C-alpha cells in the first residue's frame, strides 16, 4: 500500500521540478529513471557527460529530499559563477 504524500514531500517535489527546469535552461539534461541493479554491479544517481553534454541521472525511487539534494549538488558543480539563478531556487544552490 502506497503511503500518502505529506505536504513537505509535495513542497520538495515542486522544488525539485523547479530545479529541474533551471538545470535544463542551463543545458543540463535531467533524467529520472528506475536504475536497475544486478549481481556484480551497482548503479547510482549522479552526473555524467554524454557526447559533450552534461546529464544528471536521478533514481526515481529516491525520496523527494534526496532527489532535490542530488540535483542541487550537480547544478552547483556545473553552472558558472556568473549564471543568473532565479530567486526561488537560490536557497538550494
């Protein structure tokens, strides 16, 4: 049985979507996927470069807070100091 999302979860999900939009404006491809795990290797969320483009792959089963933190960290690593950051997401970056 799925648990009901709390107001805090909903707020964090909304903030994640705002960060995702900002990341995509900065040229960062953000993908939320169910990362499979198999015997012998471990797949993790994080950033990578594919054909010269920055990507962030996010495990969609992570909590809203963990997804938010992961994406904020990857954006911090990728945007330049002179990038204009919208006021609503500045506290997270």
